[in-house]
C-alpha cells in the first residue's frame, strides 16, 4: 500500500521545548531593547560633552588660523619689503664705489681740519712778528702737511673698515628678520592644526564609543537569534527522529502486508471453534483493515481478547480473507491502528496481545 507514505500518527509534544526557547528569545529581545536604549542615552550624554569641547576648540582653531594669516600678511606686506630693501642695501653698501666715497669724505674732513689748524698756526706766528715765509716756518708747514697726509690715509682706511663692518651687520640683521617670521607663522598654523585635529579626534572617538556601546545591544539580539535557531534545530532533529520511526514502522507493516498475499489458504480456512486464540496471526498485518474497503463481510469468530474476527473480500477484488475490522480494534486498542493514505490498518502484533 505505498510503502508507508502518508502515515498519520500523533507527533511528539515539543511544547515545553518551544516554550523555553521562546521565553529565552523574548528575554534576549527585551534585554537588547533596554541595552540599545541605554546606549542611545549614553551616546547623547557623551555627545554633549564632546560638543562642549568642540565649542571651545573650534573657535580656538579658527583664531589661531586667523592669527597665522595676519602674521603672514604682515610679514609679506611690511617686513618682507624692508627685508628685501635691507638685503639690497647690505649687498650694495660694501661696494668699492661706496668705500671710495666714504674714504674721500674722510680725507676731506682731515684736510679741512689740518687746513684750519695750519691757518691758525700761521696767524699765531704773524701775531708774534714771525714771517711765515721764512725757512723755519716753511719746515713747520711741511711737517704739518706730512702729518695731514698720514692722518688722511688712516681716516680713509678706518672709513673703509667701518663700511665693511656696517654692511656685514646689516646683512646679518636682514637674515635674522627673514628667519624669524616664517617660524612664527608656522607656529600659529601648527597650533590651529593641533586644535582642529583634537576636535576631530574627540568627535570620532565619541562616535566610535557610541557605535561600540550600541553594538552590545546587537549582541543580545544575536542571542535571541541563537535561541530561535536552537529551537528550530531541536524541533527539526526530533521531528526527523519521529518521522524515521514512523517510516520504519510503515515499512514493517508493508512487509507484513506482503505476507498476506501468500496466506490465501489461511484466508479460506474456516475459523476454529472457540475462536482464534491459538492462530499465528501475530505475524500478519492486513493489507487494509478499514471496513470501508471491504465487502461480503461476515463474522466467523472472536479472539480471546474479545475482538470479533470476520471473513471478507476487498471491494477491489480477490479471495476471501479472514481478519479484523480496524474501526473495532481502534475502539479497544487504539495504538494498534494506523492510517496510511487515508485507509486504516491494524498492527496485528498489538491487536492480538492477550488473545
């Protein structure tokens, strides 16, 4: 009769297992909701603190950046032109032309001073009645002129040396000015960048902290899914075990049914007096014990356990068979009856117990 397809029997009761897994899943879902709500509150609090920090750091960053801009503009518009001018002046100041100019000025100053001294000396001689044209007076004048020449040469050398020294000093000053301002500008920009970087880092850390905190709620959600999965796997495993048992039983019944076809002699034999208590019917399972598929039914005896025994034919045809009616067996021994493809069958090993 189809090798056991469509076997219908009571499924195992997995209600306690399902209830336990459902309760665990609901508890996990509740904890996940509470954890997520707490994480949102915590993130909001952290965000408020971070915002206060940003309210201080961002204006500081902008102020430092603006200061750097002002320093750069001032350097470019004020000091850099002066620096360039000083560089040009320092480069040109120590030129040979300026040296000779300054030397000439020094010589002129010396000559003017000695000329004034000589005139004063001549005037003094004349006041004393001395003739300046006399030989002795001429010797004094030559001596004065030699002294004048020596002083003039010394003044020229001193002027040249002073020019060189001033030129070097001015070049050094220009270089120092050029070195100082870029460092000051860079410092202002570095301070602004540090303030901005701190603000960005604080914001990112707050966001990461919120994500991690809210992620803990997802862990509880994962537990919920795990409980649901375990529930499903448990039901599937036990369901497979139950189905395998039913399949094995159906195959056993089908094997017994095959024996009935070779028991035609027994089916045609009259029932012994006193019932079928000694008949080896425990090894037989009827091909179909449902009264709805039988005809020519007549009672021929009774088993020791009180179940009537009938002779009948199947509506589909075939010889006369001796057996039980599934509907009657089901009332007395319900575990001995199964249903296959909508037709009731009797499991004779169970039905004849006590017979």
